[in-house]
C-alpha cells in the first residue's frame, strides 16, 4: 500500500471503530434488556445449542446484512436527506450492535474455538484498546459521562417538579383494575 494512503486509511478505520464504539454504549443496555425478555427464551436455548461454525454464521448475518446501512445513510445525507440519513444511521447502527452484542455474549465460547475468529478478534480488540487509551478518547468518554449525569438530573428534576394537576390527571387516566364477582 502506498505510504501516503496509510494515514488516511488509519484515520478512516479509527473513525469507523469510534462510531461503532459510541453506538456500543447505547447497544449494551438495550442488549441486556432484550436478554431478560421471556419471549426470546426459546431463541436463546436454540442459539446456545449451536456448534462453533453455525454460531459464526449466525453471528455474521447481522454484520453482513446491516453493515451496508451506513452506506445508505451516507448516501441519503449526501443527497440532501440529512434527517432520514441520520435516522437510518442511528437505528441501523444500534440494531446491528444490539444483535451482535447479544449474539457474541451467547456464542463467545464457541466462537473462540475457531482459530481464524480468534485471530481477527485479537487484532480488532488491540485496535479498540489502542483507541480507548488515546487521551482524546478519554476526554470524549469523560464528557459523555458528564452529559449523562447532567441529563439524568434534568429528567429527574423535570418529573419531580411536575404540577400536581398533571400527576392527578395521569392517575385518573391509568386503567383501574376490575374485580370480577361470581
């Protein structure tokens, strides 16, 4: 590869991985919530019964199907449909990461039996560890944490200071339990 292009590819890869890592902070809580839903219990049992290579195939499906979503979002934004592109990017990226996060949690032991997967995983993890160790990454991470704390405080305060009328109206609109008498 041309030595002049190496920094360009490195920056592009770093941005790509950073965006995935940011979405991962949203995807992890969603994946944890999904994992507790009873309606997915049968799927969880089926996935747990798969061998290493079927697990790899299942793991790669959301990656292959949903990865082009970023290109579609970029195209939409470039053609003047910025809002639609942003929505496609956020929804598609979050969905991809939720599925990958959950599938990786369920199949990690079997995937680590595949030498080629381990080889790729070690290298991707090394790049992510390098990026996460950068001072810029640490600064962004600290700012994101501060924003979350600020947002949570704002939400708590907004709900705590609601007028009493709104709380009473909300209570009246709640469905009442009906007792069936026989």
